[in-house]
C-alpha cells in the first residue's frame, strides 16, 4: 500500500545530517506498520524494539 508519508520519510533519510525521527498520531492508525515497511524498503539492516509492556 502506498502512502504519502513514505515520501516524507525518504526526504528525512536523504538529509545530509539526520535529526531524530519522531512519528506521532492517533492510536492504531498505522504508525508502527509504516515505519516497519519503510525500514524494510529503504535500509539493508533494521532492528525493531518495542518499549511498551
């Protein structure tokens, strides 16, 4: 599924100096899904850490 947020994340990735990435939004709208999808598409090595619970 294509979402416009992917383009914004690619812009973040292509910056010369990365700033911390903070993705906020309502509960259960796909924040985790989109970050996992972006990580798998754009990086060769991804680690997912869940700090809840």
